[in-house]
């Protein structure tokens, strides 16, 4: 194992699937295995998929927040706080 690298060990059952990759992607994966960043192709692909899914899940909150209307949110906050608010800063 390469210095500083960590591998995810899981006790969850795994399923074997067939995937199709272009030659460029496969060469990149093989290079990662040769460099010792992953013990084999399967674990390199699994790590890439896990990282991508994690990134998508983290981004979901930001995407949902971007849908909010700042004026409508401000109006709701002012309604809830009543006269306690002197002025709201601009976004």
C-alpha cells in the first residue's frame, strides 16, 4: 500500500457488475493500480464511483438552497421575528 493512502474496507455484500470503459479511462485506472494507489482495477473503480456519489450528495444541499428566493425567505424571517429586526443586510 502506498504511503498515506487509505482504502475503504467494508463488510457490506458486493455485487459483480460488468461495465464498459473507453481505452483512455482504462489506461488511467491501470496507471493508478501500477502506482499503488489502488490494489486492483475493481477497487480503483469502486473508489471513483464512491467519491462521485459522495460529491453529488454534498452538492444536493447547495442546489436546493440555490432554488430559494431570497426575498421570500426574508419575508418569512421578518414575519417570524416581528419587530425585533431593524434591517436585514443585502445578500
